[in-house]
C-alpha cells in the first residue's frame, strides 16, 4: 500500500496556493492550504503533515515564526520556503529556522516538484534510519537481557563451573566454583588456569582434554579428593567447548561436591558388613548344632540330642528377630513409610504392652508398677509404631533387670507434651556407653549383658519412631541402680 503524502501550502497569495495545489495534486499528493502562519500552525497541530511549503512574508504570523513553532512541535516535518526575494541571506535565515530548502518565486512546476521530491526523499531516508536504529537498539536490549539471564543462571548454579580458553586462561566462573575450590586468589578473566587450580589431579584431568588425542565429543568424569581445611570429594566433568563450526574454543569444567554422597555410601557399606557379621554368628551356631546332631557327636542320648536341636531353634528365633528388626529398621529408614497417624490415647497401648511382656520377667520375679491414668491427653501418632516403641523400652527394662527387680511405667503431667517414663532397677548403663545406645547394632559388652540376647537395633528403632513423631527421648542411668527412659511426645492441642 502506497502511503498518502500530506502536504500543507501556507501562503497568503491565493494564486500561489492554488497553483501549488494543482501541480501537487496531479502528482498524487494530498494537499491542504492555509492563508497565513497562524492558520498553518493550527492545521499542523490538528493533522500530521509530511511536508510544508511556507511563504516567508505573511500577515498575522510570518513564515519564520511559523517554522520556528513547527520545528518544536514536530521536528520531522520537512519545510521548504517559497520566497519572493531569494537572496542568500534570507535563504540562510530560513535554514537556521529549520527549512530544508527554498524555492524562489516565480517557479516552474518542475522546479517545485524536484525540490519537493528531494525533501520527501530526505524524510524517507531519515525515517528508515530511525527504524533501523530502533531495531538495532531492540536487538541490543535482547542480547543484553539474554546475557543477564545467562549470567544469573550460571551464578546461581549449585554446581561449580569454570571455562578456560585455548590459551588456558580463565574466561568464565561462578561463585560455587570458587567456594568448592576454596580459593583465596582473586579470579579474573585472563588469569592462567595453572595459577588458580593447584590440585595436581584436577590439572591432569584438564590437561587430558587439551591433549591432541582427546576425542572432542568425550566428557571426562573423575572423582577428586580436595585436601584443605575442609576435605571434600568433588566430581569433575571436563569437556571441550566448540562453536557451531566445530572449532575448538576451550574447555569447560563443572564441579559437584559429592562429599555427603560418599559418606552415605560408606555408611551403607558399613551397614551391610555389620548385618552380614550379625547374621553369620547365629547361622554358624545353628550349622554347628545341626552338624553335631547329624554326625552323632552327641552320642545316642536322646535328651542331649534334643537339647542341641532346641538350642539351634533358639538361635534361629533370634535370627528371625534380627531379620524382623532389620526389616522394621529399613522401613523406617526409607522415608517412604506410610504412617497412619491418628489421635491416640496411649493408656491402652501401654497397659496392654506391659501385660503382654510381663511373662518375660517371671523367671526374675519382677514387680511391675503402672502409674497410668485411664485417660491420657491425646497425641497424633501411628498406633503400630507406638506399640513397637513401648515394646522395645519395656522389654529392655525386663531384659536388663535383676532378680526381684522392678519395672515401672508412669505418665508425666505437662501442658506441652505427653511424657512417659519407663524405669527399671536393673544393671544400668555406664556413662561412656550412653551416647552409643541409640546407634544401630550397638550393645554394651560386659559380664552382665553376656547372657542376654539382642540385636542392638531396638533403641535405634525407638529413636527413629520418636523423630518421625517430632518427639524426644531422654535417658538417665546409674550402674547397678537402674535406668530410666523418658519419651516426650507433642500433644495434639496445647491446653
Ligand atoms: P534388641 O532390642 O534389638 O533385641 P538390644 O536390647 O541389645 O537388642 P537395644 O534395645 O538397642 O538393643 O539396646 C542397646 C543396648 O543398650 C543394649 O544392648 C544394652 O546394653 C543397653 N540397654 C538398653 N536398655 C537398657 C536398660 N534398660 N538397662 C540397661 N542397659 C540397657
Ligand atoms: Mg532392646
């Protein structure tokens, strides 16, 4: 679509106005007319014009005054002066006030059109240049904002990143890299990588990528131990950086702190070897009894043979207990366990657990004291886990008790939590063993515990149950006097 070019002719001479209009309309321009400067200015303010033809000598408002006003109102309008006394001075004066060119009166139509077309061409070029500049500015803005985005992303990455060029100079890095490498040196673009990275292993990985035999599409991954104030294990991935054409630009290295991961791995393998060890002893005993029975080592005495089988059975029972504890432990460990937390009154659970376990204490003639009110304040908990918790605590109080001892279970009144105390008058726990009793597989070794069986998982399960219920467990003990475990569970509503 061809845009209409709007032209305003401002002249007090009707003949000139009409003449111009005729010529310009026949050329396809839209032409308006004004007979003095004031009228011309009003029209410029009311409608956008591309070009003004202005007579200099006019009543009310002169051409110069008009041009001055228009120049401020719309500097893009091309103004051409029509002047009856075209001297150099008037021309210069007009130019000073913003005129693009001038036409001396009288003029031929061709002359008018030629000056006018030049003016319009200038306006077109000026507009185009303006458009290009705007586009360029826009692109610049986009690039700048992309750069800012990239910068923000790289800076907030948890993994460290360092980019070096082919000359082994630093090009890009982020705060995570500085933190991981624990460097005091000031990182700045252009610094030699060998000044910044002192770890021999790390430099070796980077060197491999620089070597000519290195395949450009490989990513080298290596674990590196960083010594220092805080030793760390870092997983380093190093790869070449290439442009779209495939030319080598440098090397990018990313660092991930895997110290914690390595620790967990170590704990896991320790756990496996501990479990294997715990399983081995009872299995070896069972195997021994069965072998003795089968080879007839115990002779023909049926009593003796039966005894052996019974012992084997006892050991398999404790093996079963161990496996059950392990399963429970793993279940609690994998945070995926589905807990059915409900509003619970623990009094029934505690009374029933004591009743169930009482018979374990008959050989020791234990006395059981229960000081639990019929109704306890409600807590939000998983019933099965609460049963397990009190079974473990009460069975310990029985197992590590002495002849004619006492096991007491009581509730503590408090407004913020429900406290339950499980006390015994048993062998007690030495002070140095206390911090370990909640560890997996830990059992106090000694003359007094020698004949009690157990896996050492009971209290670690208790601890985990307490954690998942946002509670606390405390222990007080005195050797040969007894032990008290106190559990504190948050109340559903603080009253
Ligand atoms: P499990 O409960 O798995 O059958 P366990 O009783 O040996 O085995 P925990 O309940 O975890 O394991 O207890 C760890 C250790 O703490 C016990 O081996 C024992 O030495 C000590 N202990 C626990 N409770 C008492 C207690 N009431 N009195 C004295 N020692 C205790
Ligand atoms: Mg126990």
